[in-house]
C-alpha cells in the first residue's frame, strides 16, 4: 500500500456519504441523474429508504439537496449550498460502503446486486460478417420497476486530467467493476449502476502542466491519458476491484451467500437476449469533394465509390 497522502475523503451522516477532495474544489464527471461535468466542492452518494419508489416520480435534485442539507453537509460547503453537486442514489445502506486507496487514487463503492443485468454470449461461434441465430430467453419482466439498489462508484484522482482522460476514467472504472462482478457474482452489472469521477481542476502546483515525464502531459494542465497502462488508471482499477469486493462482502456475507446467483433467482433483473445485425464497414475508393467548398465536405453529403 502506498504511503502517499490521499487527496479525497469520504464521510457519512444519516445515510448521506460526502466524497470530496481535501485541497479544494473538484472537477467532476457524473453519469447520475443530473450527470455531466461540473466543478463542485463534493459529490454525494445517498441511500434512499425501502419503498422510496412507491411515491412515484419526484424531483430528484430537490430530494438530494434536502438530504444533504438535513445531514448538515450543505453548511460545511464553501458556498453554503449543494445546488450543483453531483449525486448518486442507492438502496444500499452506507454502512456497506467501502473506500479503497492506492497511489493517488481513491474509490468509494456501495454494491447492491438485487437487480442484475446479464449479457449472455451466444453458444455458437459468431460469424464476423453475420449474426448467430441464438436467442437466450429469460422469464424476467423487463418492464418491472427496479429497486434503487445498485453498484455506485465515486472515483477520485489526485492529479489534474485532461477532459478526455477524465472521461476515460468512467470506462476504466466500469471495466474494473464489470470484471469484478463477473468473477464474484457472475454478471457484469445491474440495471442502475452509476459512476462519478473527479480530479483537481487546476494544473499541478509545481507548474509542470500535469505531465509525468513520459509524454503523458498536455498544455491545458492535465495528463492526457488515464488508461489501464497509466499509473492512475492502474491504481483506479485496483481500487474499484477491492472496494467493490469489500462492499459485496459486507452486504451479502464473506462467501456472498446472500447474493442472487442468477437473474432468474433475483428479485429484479434483465437479460439482454437480442442479437444485433453485424456487418463489415463499406470500403470506398475516395470521397468526392466539392472544390467550391472550403471545409472539404462531400458533395451533397454523398460519397462516391470511384467506379
């Protein structure tokens, strides 16, 4: 385990977990209900009570703001209000949340798998230019309302990242989550998984532009890459794996004896059992350009085969 100081902390009050960078605001990218990119003082993971969906649709932003305010976190923020803070919702009690840290990466996970989403592979070999005639069926009702239980990840990197590198952390985290779930419970996710990723919004304090000496820097003050071969990507993969496993163990027991063994045995869940049409991209000799066009657009938006 690295002795490097963690840049992110996580604390819980009344079913609300605050995830924040200890040195100031964070640039977050969220896949939650009000997702997108924003700079905020913190992100939140909020546990909703059992039967929460029975009341029907509600203003989720208003609900989250009310919970954050009731927990007393709003008063602690620099602007006194949580209005633009990213937030995720879960049916998992925050006591099952686990935080993993490694080499500047921090991941908070709450893992509930009562609503698994399976993606079975056809038994027959797939023709690269066609589709197999396989249809895996399930008796799960796809229109059933799923519970709020989910696998939520709040991911923090201690170094500034370029916009593309921050977005790529969503893929890095989702890949690690899917691999972990497949190895432990047998399916890659649930119907409502979500991720928030975050990093410092400014360039490194030493002014090096966020580069790491290996060409992984960029002019706007953040590292250009965050894939699994980078230091931060590898650390986040390990943190996601370990935090998700620990949360599953807390929620379902050390042998995961309380977890559903399949979609069929789960209370809710879906199986993607449709086959897509697979084809080879059309090969063209060239694209005919309009010489009068300064932007090089194809004539009338069409392409020519050159034949």
